[in-house]
């Protein structure tokens, strides 16, 4: 009888569940032609193709993962979006052309910048001014503490397991804290080759696996922290703020007026124009003053506008609606694109098959997250939020890793603070490692 009831429940869910507001049978009917074109290798390389494949699979994986009991409590849907595409391509279930489509769509067509700009602007303009000021300043303390103590403890751990103090810091800790491949592992490879001899590719082959594995560990830790924070009995007082970083009474991390937002065409139009205008201003300033990355300028401009109250409430609300749209509808597509185009399973397997390096890599990420959590907790942050802002953001794969970590932890509103950690932490790490490798 129970088996029959279970089958009926499953059948009813298939007929009634929705993905992006579309009943599942119709959703699959819309997605199947795109999948068939993918297997027949007749998909044109353009924006609609990339969006349909990544958004379609992202929505489906999210539904599957969130439908599995217990697994859903750890952000199962998000985890499937992040890992399953890479694995399916590796084992041959999805064709290799999926990687090319995802790469062109996410990086080649600039969808990455479009998404990041919307997330940065929307999250900053929807934060309370006092929270933006306090968090922005106070987060530098746990960030600097994490960089210094994380490198020291990581080096000592490597020495304990026979890898050597300097080797561990340069080739394991450094790529983990240097914000990804393009802004971390690649410049570090060049610096090490110049300072220690050899060619950059030799160093990159060692650095890249550490970056990829640490990114995976960060996502898993984010899911675990989110799960622990939701439990009625948390490990200790001040453990989780459920997205609010500061342990301040009656504080809030929501839109300033708390009004119910209407996700209308008008508001989305406002959000796109504001995010796009500030992004182009960041591009202009980067061209004139290249010592700051475009996204750093974007963060600065959005923060100035919020702190000075120069924008009317309608503009702030529109930016938040656009942020919500991206978070709910397009982030699954982003995660699928990241998985299909950036996660190299072969490199991950290379590190996994080296148990000592694998253990040290995992422990370095855990140490970084723990130090960041307690360093922030001591000065008034919630442990989980500080661990994410100043720890996991430091150890993940840069901007794309920030998105994955925040989706896994269900804390997308923290995005601007993770971007600050990514930029500042990455630069400081490269500078320090440049000096260390030259000695």
C-alpha cells in the first residue's frame, strides 16, 4: 500500500511541479528539442542556444536535487548544478560540444559580466547604508587575519605531512587564496617561473588542481554551514545570521524600506539600465585608471551612490528586483555553465589520487573557513557569514566561485562583500607570494 502511495505521489509531482513557473511535462517538452540538437551537433553557437541549454539543464537539475529527501537539506539542487554537468561530460553522457557552448555563452558572449554587474549593483543598492558601512570596514579585520594565519597554519600543516613549509605555502595555499585561475594561478605561474626558474606551464599544472579542488570544497562547506545554521540547535550562540552578517539587535539585511517589490517589466528595465550604466562607468574608469579592476570601480561607484542617497528609492528597488530575477532564474544557468566549461575533472582526479596533497588541500580550506569565522565572530559577525565573506570567498574560484558558494549557502545578498574579498585577497596573496618566491 505504501509503495502504491509513493508511486502516486511521484506521478502527481511530475504532473504538478513547476520549474520557472512552467509545469514539468511542458518544461521537458520545451527542453527536449535543445537536447536533441546538442546530441546531433546541430546547435548554432549563439546567446539563445547557450541560455536554453544552461538554463534548461540548470532548472531541471535544481528540481531533481531539491526533490531528494535529506540531500535537499544540503542544497542538493545547487550541488547538482555545479558538479553534475562536468561529470556527465567527463563520462561521455553529455557531448564535448556542451563545454564549448557553455564556454562561448558564459565567457565569450560576456554573460558573466552581465550577471556579475547585476548582482553587485542590486545587492549593494538594496543594503541598508549603516550595514554597508559597518560590514565593509569591519570585514577587513577577519580578512587580513585569515590571510596571515591561513598561510602560516597551512605551511605548518604541509611541513607536518612532509611537503615542506615553503612548498605548501607557494603551491597549495597561494593558489587557494589567489582568487581562481585567470587572476590567481596564471599570474602566480609566471611569477614563480621568473623567480625560481622553469616555465610557467610546469607551475600551472601544480597550481590549477589546487584551485579547482578548493573551489569544490568551498561549495560543499557552504552547503554544510547553511544546513547547520538552519537547525534549531546551532553549535554555539552567534553561529548563523541567516544572511545577516552582523550580530546587532534588530538589525536587518533587507531592502531599506521593506516594501513589497513588484517584479514588473518597469523594475527589471530599471535594474538592467542601472547595472549596465554603472558597469560601463567602471569600464571607463578602468581604461583611465587601470590600477583598479572594472568590478572594483563598479563596487566603489555603487557604494558611493548608496551611501550618499543620490538615487531615488524607485531606482534602488528596480536594482533589487533585477538582482532577485538573476538570483532566482539565471544563477542555475550560471552554475551549469561554470561546471561544463571550467571544472576539469582530469585535474581534480590528479589531485585526488595524491592523498597527501589532497588531504592538505582540504584541510587548508577548512582552516581558512574556520579562522575567518572565529575572527569575525570575535568582533561581532555571525560565524557562518564571516566564514563565507572572509574565508570561502578567499578560497573559492574567484567571481564564479563566489556565485556558487552563495547559491549553495542561500546568501546571494552577501555578493558585494565576497567580491571585495576576492579582489583584495587575491592581490595581497599574489604580492606576498611574489616576495616569498624570490627569497
